[in-house]
């Protein structure tokens, strides 16, 4: 069943794209939640024209994302935190702090785009993944150091 997407759906497609979806998924999930419209013979031509605009937009977004990924790959962030004498932090480092560090460097990402392999609770160097898209996932080096007293 062909469905025209009205909103971006992760791992499915972006708004303005025509996808092939299973009938149950389309009728029970996409249509009731106003995420998509079923393509019929009468409206197929109209939505096919709209898809051409989306292809151009998709190319622009991909080029911007790839430029951002190249910028992020070369970054090393340093975070100063209070810690115990044995190198353990008083609290774990969360995604919001990493987003704020990136924002200070001029890179805007959402909190849900930051992926931590495990919680950061000690000093040292860590790899943090920034999920820009399903294909672009550059890693940032995060150095956690002790705050001077």
C-alpha cells in the first residue's frame, strides 16, 4: 500500500515522501495519527508532484548534515567537574551537559541525538556519538578532568 508521509518518522521516511507500507501499519498507525495519507488512483498525480520538491529538500539536508558531521568528527570537548580523590565524579555526566558544550562551540543538536555507550562517572577520555541521521553518526572525544580547587 502506498502512503504519502505528512510527518517525519524515524526509520520509515521523511515528510513528503511516498513509501510502501503494509496495509495494517498504514490503516492502524499512520492514518489514525495523521502521519500519512493513502495514495489512491485519483490523488496519485497530485502527491507525485509534491514528492519532487521533497527530493530537493532531502539533498540539501544531507549536504548540511555531512558538513556538520565533518566538523563534529574533529572536535574534542573538555568538561571540568568536581570529583573525589580517586577520580570518581560526584554525579554522572548527562546528555544536557554535552549539548550545552556543543552549543558553546556553535553546534546545535537535540538532547536525543546524543548517545552515550555507558554513563560517565569518572575522569578520562570517552567517545560520545552524535546521531545526525541513520547514516551519519560522528563521534566526539569528551575529556573529563578535575576542577581546580
